[in-house]
């Protein structure tokens, strides 16, 4: 004892040696303060024991640590890999971040590999069950902004393994960056071998190391989406191509370090590649695209190229080797000229092309467009955006040559005039079903002498939006050419009025189903009343947003004549409580969506009418209806449980 506390005693002076200190401990003479007359009782006593052990450290005694946390990671790793099932592992992962990260770094094939206490038949059974669950991969997880961290990825990797396996994972960094690193991707790679689709957006902190782990651990991967990942290079793409033969869908956007070598690897190893989308990657050029198309000519059917430094050579390769391509989108290819589109059309390789979108390509001219029409005989949908060199002549020539075209869309093609519009309708094949013009400023409302010809009876959908020069004259001419219209969108045409729209309504023989007149500020109740009487039996969707001259009379006509109407937008119209009450009193009315945004004349008196409409309503927009009180809004929220109310 003296040695423990650091002082010196002789052998005879040491503490209690096992014998009595005094021969007669009850001898009262030993107690000087007590007189002989005092009777003292001495009960039997045992020597006190120390209840806890002490370990000296210098001059300070410290309590011994008995928690499992004193084990190093290597020991805990060996403990965790012997856990019997995934449910148990998930429970252990909830103990601490340390345990979670350790468990997330154990891959499936490392469990039970050194289990000596389990019978072989039990190990085989458990592994078989685990693999069955693991390979299912039906779960999806999405992490965004601050929620995207390595800890959460580790939790997903461990947790999803016990309930079906992770199949889809999306990680999107926030505006302030992301806390996801290669460590998080490594956890996913080890814990989610059933992963089939991964999307990585705006993750500047990840690099090749993390994606290479994904490539090695998730070999069933089918879909890869990389956006704004500057740390990813050709090295990672090469490993993905080698280890993930099932890759079919790849998107690469704003990845500054991915270049031609990466595309060459995809073409060489991904024999099942069906879809490729590449945008704003400065290192990708003609060489990479040529290698990709040469290797995937028989499988690649969907291609999207945007903002790349490619030339006419790439278009020539696509036109010759795009034998399987059905969907093609080319946007912002500023280095491509008219020659490139001419060669692509004459390559005769795009025989299966059905959908083609061209946007912001200065090389699109009348000559190139005619070549495309001849080289793509099965083209059904064609969309042209911001093609500033395309004229009326090119459009008419295209429609004459493209005999299979069904859907034609023109947006911000300012050289297209009224002649191009009517020439397209008159010369299109018998299959054209939908025609759309948006923001085409070249159209002027001129009176034309159209030749007597057969109307385009195949055209069912017409959209002319935000073309300020389009007015009543053009609309009257159009009404003679399109008798089978069912869907009409004239939004943003402030130049049309009742006199221009009425002939179109009268000449539509099939019955209008969807009508959008938003922003047509000169329309009145007269034309809405005629619309409901002529087409109320087929009308399902009506939008008159911003038509301030539309009042309660239109709502009364709608309630009386439109039993099939399910979507009505009368935002910023001149309606009052009376009009809403008329809607609520309609028989066989099945309205599901109602928007009265900005209708300041509506008050609390509409409360009961809205509640009655609520029997069928799924969506109600009451924003900027300032005369409706908060109390009424609260009552509607309490009453209309299944209706999504915006206020």
C-alpha cells in the first residue's frame, strides 16, 4: 500500500498485516478521552473493500475504460462483418457515426468470409438471401443541397440494403457547394451493388476516385448523369465503361475535364449504349463523337448535342452512321455550316429518324433543310428554334419533301411570314396533325388571295402564340383551311377579337376539346358564349386568363353548356360572386381545376359556392383574390380535404 501512495514505511510499520493491531481492542485504557465509568460497545467489523479498481498513471489515478469504443477500427470491422443479417447491421449503424461509417465500408462479399462459428450451410443460406434482396434494387433516394452529405450517403448505403436494395440515387449540390466527397461515393459503391441509375449534379468536391469506386462496386449500372462535376475526367469514364457493360443511358453536362478519350472508351466498351446527351463540354470534339458513332451505330437511338466545339465533320458522321438514331437534338452548334447539314441529309443514314430538333444553329438554311427532308423519310416531328436564316421558301420546300411529318414546331424563326405559314398548311402531306408557331415576329396581318385548294383535314392541333402581327385577317383565312381542329392555342394574340375568332369556331367540324385564349384581351362574352354553344359538348379545357372583358355572363354560359369541362382558368377576368354561384348550381358539372387568380371582385359570399364545387375540385387557385378573407380560406382548407388550394 505504501508503494501505491508514494511514501516509505518499515516492514513493521506497514498497514494491516492480517493480525489484530492491539491484543485486546476492547481495553478502555487505549481511549484517553473516555473515563473508566463509560460503558462502550464494540460491534464486530469487517475490513472495507474497494468497489472499483484503480490504475495509477504517475501521480494521478484514472478510471479504466470498459466500452467497446476502445477497440480500434480494425477490430470493430471484424466484429461487424460477422453480424448475421442486414437488419442487425442497420441497427448497429444507428449507434454512432463511427459505427455507421465502418459498416458502410464493408462490401457484401466481405461478410461471413472469416466466420468460423457459423455452419457452412447457414452461411450459404444467409448469403443467398442477402444477394436476392440486394439485387432487387427497387428503392430510390434523392439528396439535395445541405442534405447531401457523406453521412447521409453512408446511412442510405447501410439502410437500403435491408429493405430491397438501392436502385436509383440522385445527389444535387446546393448553391453553396456540397459536402459530398469521394468517401460518400465509396460508401454507396460498397453498400449498393444493385444500383442501376445515379445522377450527380453540381458536386465540385468529388473526383475520379469516387466514381471509380462506383464503377467497381455497382456493375449493374445502366444510367449515368453527370452535371457540373469538374473533378471527373476521362479516367473515371474509362473505368465506368470497362466495369459497367449494361450502361445504356449517359448524360454529360458542363464537365470541363471530360474529352474525346472518354467518349472513345464509351464507344469501345458500352455495346448496349442507347442514349447519349452531351452539353457544354469544351474538350469534346469531332474525334470523340466520330469514335462513339462508329462503335454504336447499331444501338444508339437517342442523341442530344448542345454547345460543343464540333464542325461539319460530326454532322457527316451522324448522317452516315446514325443508322439506329430515332431522336436527334442539335443545339448551339455554332461552328457547323450549311454544308454540314447538307452532307448529313445526303448521308442516307438517318432512315429511322422520327424526331429532330434544331436550335440556335446558324448553319440551318433553306438548302440544308431541304436535304434533311429528303434524307429522313420517316421524320414525324420536327422542331426549329432560333433559326434566323430559314425563310418561307425553305419551309414550303421542306413540307413538300417531308411526306411523313406529323408535328411541326417553329419558334423565334423571324424570317417566316404569313406566306410561309399558309404555304406550309397548303403543301403539307396528309399526315400533318399539329402545327405550332411561337414568337415568330415576321408574321404580319395581310390580306392574301389563297388558291382554291383542299383543306388540311389531318390538322387537329394549332398553336399560334405571342406573334404580335397575327390578327383577325390571318385568323379568318386560317379558319378555311383547318376544319378538323380539336386543340387551339392562341395565347398572347392581342390583335384578335370576336370577329376574327367566330369564323374559326363555326368552321371547326370535329368539336373543340382544348382552347387556350389567355392574353387575348379584346375577346368578350360574345365569343365565349358562342364557343360554349358550338363546342360545349366536347370542351374539356378552357383558358381565358387575362381576358378582362370576360364576365359572369361567360360563366353562366359555361355552366349551362359544358358538362365535360374539367379545367377552367378565368384568372384576372371580370367575374364576381354571381358567376361562381352559377358554376356551383350547374347540373352534371365535373370541374376539377379552377383558377380565379387576381379576381379582386370575389368576396366571402363565394365561400359556399366554392365548397359545393369542392365535391369534384382537385385544384383551386385563389391567389390575389384580396377580397376573400383569411377566415374563409381557413374554412375552405378545412372543408376541401383532397383539393390543393393556392392562396
